[in-house]
C-alpha cells in the first residue's frame, strides 16, 4: 500500500472512531457509570482506601479462592525416552535420548531426516 493510501485509510479510521466516541459520550448508561466511578474514587481517596481494600471488604473469600502461584521446581520436566536407531545399510545401532548425536546427524545428512526417523524404535 502506498504511503498516501495508508494516510487516507488512517484518516478515515480516525473519523469513524471520533463518530463512535461522540455517540458513546451521549449514552446515558456511560454517563451514569462515569459518575459512579468518579464518586467511588473520591470516596476511596477520602477514606484512604485502595481497590484491594474495597475488594477485601466486599469479598473476603476472594483471596482464599485464588490459588497461590506455585514456585517453579526443578526436576519436573518429563524425562526423554531412549530411542534406538538401527541403520539397515550397515547394521549399526545408536541409542540416544536427543537428536544431538554425531553419528545420527551424519545419517540424517546422508539419507534425510524422514528416512532416518523411520529406523527408530522407542525403548523404555
């Protein structure tokens, strides 16, 4: 899109948003909510209370219902399974838990990853 087209599209979007904002500002429900919010914030300031304090007063069980965040513990990763690759061309066998094996990489480079993965057997 050219720069001028982008400019015109942005200009049009701004006009649409301004029209939407104008219609929303004339809505009675919005006016009542804004009035309520203003009065509530004034009252909170008058009594030096925060939103957390208000929530604690209105719903004392709110804190208890939220599960505390569990600290990350090490060793919770699922252990990798041992894979055994048997090369049908020379009968060589490799056992590995990951794909970072030197000979396995050589096989994949020579015969392709899909072919080598077809030689795998999962061990427990």
